[in-house]
């Protein structure tokens, strides 16, 4: 049985608030669980959103984020701080989603489109948008989601995707052009 003094100690252990990213990273490198908890609290929701848009369902997205944080725990010593921690986490999450999709993809060939995610009680426009997003170039889709849905800047997107900032801007332009074409086709 846990006593009141032990609960207070546990509560204090998990409520540590790191003032800077450097302090947080140092604590993560020491394998401080409260630091990893704070890292998850700060970035988990965004990573789940990104993962959801990549894998198409909530359960797989949660699995991908869990796997992302396991990879982060194992590889935190290798983080060089050449980018922000959020950029590094996004890159790991995206790669994890791609790995998950590869494992679950049927052996139908490289040109096969992913099966549409099931939609329940959604507005027709949302269904059309989701369908259009699945049909555009995956690189363009990723930039669109990171910029329009997640609110990242092109510099951050470029760092995550390891492309020049101008390429990120061009891919966003192409994504919007493709989406406009596809959504216009549907309405005619």
C-alpha cells in the first residue's frame, strides 16, 4: 500500500517542469521518466494528428505515436540538436507511419492506392476532401497537412522532410492546385 508521503514524492517526481528544451533533453538523456512524460504532453497530440492523416485510423495512429516515443527513448542520445526536438519527433513519427503502412500494405504492387478509411457520420464535403487528399501526390499531401492542418512553417516542414524550404512551398502550391482540381471534378 502506498502511503501519503510516497504519493507526495511520486507526484513531485512526475510534476517536474523543465524550463528549456535543453534542460528537457538533458533529463531525457538521463532517462528521467518525468522528462519523457513532459515531452509526450508537449508533442503527443500533434504527432497523433500527423499519424492519423498518414495511416487513416485512430488505432494505427496511436500505435505509431507509441512506437515513435519508444524509438525516441532508445535514440535520445543520438539527437544532435541540429533541429528542434519537435522537428526530430515529427520525422521519426512520419517514418514510423511509413513503416507501419509498408507492413500492412497488401502485395498488390507499387501503384496500388490505399483503401479508403471508413467514414461514419461525416459531412459529404469532408469525405470528398479526405478522398482527394488520398489521391494527390504523397509528398504534396504531407506538406499540405503539416502546413494547413498542423500549422507548421515552411522552414520546419523543410527540416522535417529534409528538403529545401522552396521545395516545401512549391509542394504546398501543387497540393492546393491538385486538391482544387479534384474537388472541382467531384462537384461537376
